[in-house]
């Protein structure tokens, strides 16, 4: 009954779900959320409803629930990016779809359906699998996308010169990112690239297909790939644009040995300039530590050699160490992986560390401790399976999303640096955890500006308890359930480390 909920409540609002678009992304009358063909009327790929069991991203651009704001969403399983704008009329939802873009490649679900993966059988310059065989075994899957405004790469026309009598300098040439278009080649089906474009905001999308060594910059207005980077290694999911047209990328050297076998694993973080020259690389692939899934670019600038980034890593405990913390299930050969955050500078030095192993308990209900035998990973080494990490610079906190524990963790960056097993001497740096019972294998936590709380969005994957969702032994959806994009607001009180028990 209150127009403004109390500041002590956690508020979860739905931005998007399957019911938002009853006619699907393309509005083609098929009754399917997504229906792709090879140019004929026979569907090669159908997705019903809005669903992805593989890492997906959701970026809210603008102030939530206001005209002009929109969601830019990558459905990882199919590599389909769509953008839905706020529509105050009718449903009053993010239902105005103005952009749908399909990653060129082969049908990712073809083999599962028993069909030959013939959709989007295209050849692109520089596209290669790690075997260096052009387009061999490659699929359309893409697990992450970043939306940027036009000025991020200097593609806007030069500003008007100052008025006389001062003679204006000659205008700067366009950025290299705007002068190296990559034309799409080959006999591509109708579902290649831009499937729908109608009044979307100008700007750019940064996309790296799954296992590909390439990174693409896509013009959101035309759907054209206007610049590409060819790198030596496959993607580790995350890639960001940095000042000067550089990219910083999580990468995986598939030929390198590793001791920590975690899905989404990566061997190093690298930075490249616009021409593809290496500017920086940092490997974290030891017996105890391995990068995976995500990092936060923060203030890191490899070209200027300033700032730091935050990397997500798995830290391996022995079973003896894990049992000492209260763990009941542990395979001696695998040990137990606990999540860690490494802050790394442009020299490659780790300047700050955080370890979840300092903030666990056995069966407690303390919101500043993580029950070590909780979640769907309680029987396996990859127990938390964190897949996202983001930094709120204004509040100086990090947010980490754990897929298997269905929670988001708020970490105090002002706390001292940690070592893995500090016992009672560990700082109280885990400020809050939230999500179990509401989230389900969520992905892509993103912070939003928020004065009255700590606000973030998540792509809430279809594995949450709603409408009786069930899955078979292979994790394949059996019943009608869908993903959703959520906006969560935590009260500012959770940021107060002096509270023994944060608000429920």
C-alpha cells in the first residue's frame, strides 16, 4: 500500500520476461520467441520461450522505466542480441523491439535436434577456430555483449571549429575503428546479422563469439561489423573497449595445461590496440588460481599505464582445508574451488585480494557468511560458479554473482587485502548476500546509479522455481519456464559493516 517502500526492504522489479513479447522478437506471428530459417519456410532453429541456460548478458541503458531507456540483451545459447525499448503505453514494459542481431555462424542447436547445422553457413574475414581451419566447427554462440555510445570510438563527425579570428586546426581524421570496415562475405542465409532494425539508438556493440579468436565491433544502426580484432587465443567470455580504441579481453589458451577445471575458465587477460598489437597480458593459471568468466575493467588503461582492474578467479582448496571450513562433500582429486577477486595494475601486479574462503559457515543463516554446503554445487568442486563481477566506484563495493548458489555478494573494497585462509583474523568484508529463493543461475550482474540504495540488474536464467520449471538429467528444459531480466535495489544499510545483522 506504500508508494515508496521502506528503505530497509530489498526490492526486486521485473524489467523483461517472456510475457513481455507475446508475438516474439520478430513479431512474425509464429508464436515463438525466436524463429530462424535458412531462407525457406522451414524453421532451423526455434526458441520458445525467452530462455538461455548459457551465460547471457543484459544491459540497461538509461534510467529504468523511462522513455528512451532500453535493454540490450544477448541470449547466449543462440547468439541473438535484441534491444527492447520502454513503452509507456499498452503493456508499460520494455516491449518495443527495435533491434535484433544474429551472430553469423552455424546453427548451435542443430546437432541436438539431429539436423545438420546449416543455418548461417557463412565465411567472414579472419574467422577461424583454434585449429586455424576457417569456420570449422564454429557456432553462433556468444556469451556477452557490451553496448557503447557513438563517441566511445571517436566515430562522431568533428566538432564545429571555433569562431574566427582564431584559425581552426584541421579536423582530426576518424578513428581507426571507423575506417576499417569488414564486409560480410559468402553465401549467407536470410538470418545473418541484422534481422530487425527500426529506430534503434546509434552506437556500437562489442561482441566476441564463443571459442572464436576474433572480436567484432558492430554498428548498431546498420548491423555491419565495422572493425575486428584477430587475437591468438579463444575468448574467455568478457571483452571491453578501453580509451583510444583498445580492447581488454579475457582469453583462454586451450593448449595450456591447467589444474582447476572450471567451465568458463581462462588463462590470462590481455589488452590490444586498434591494430591488434598486444599492449598487456597477465596470466593467472596456476595450481591454486585460475581466471574464469568475467573481470571489471574499472580504471585500467594499458596504454597510459594507469589504473587497475578486478579479475574473477577460482582458488583451489585441498579437501583437508575445505573440511576444516565445514565442507561435507569433497573429492580428493578435485578439492574445492572458492571464489577470489584479484585487483591487478598495469604492471601485472596483484595489489589487492579477496577470498570467499574467509567468509563461509556451515549451515548458518548469517547474511554476511556463505553456507559452504549450499546450492546446486554442494556436491562438486565448482561449488559457487561465479560468472559476473562488477565494481561500484561511488560506493567502493564489488558485486559478484554466484550461479550455483543463486546469490549476489556485496564485497567491501575498502577492507584490507586478504589471504585465502585467515580464520578469525579475516576482515568483515562480505557485507551482504541476496538471491537464494528468487534468483536461479543468474548471470551478468550490472550496477546502476542509485542514490537511495545499491541497485543492480541481472539476467535471471530459467532455473528458478516458478511455474514448476523442471529439467532432465542433461539440464535440458522439460517444462514451460523462461528467463527474465530483473532490477534489484538493496537498502543502503547493507553497506554499513558495523551492523552485525543486515536487514532481511
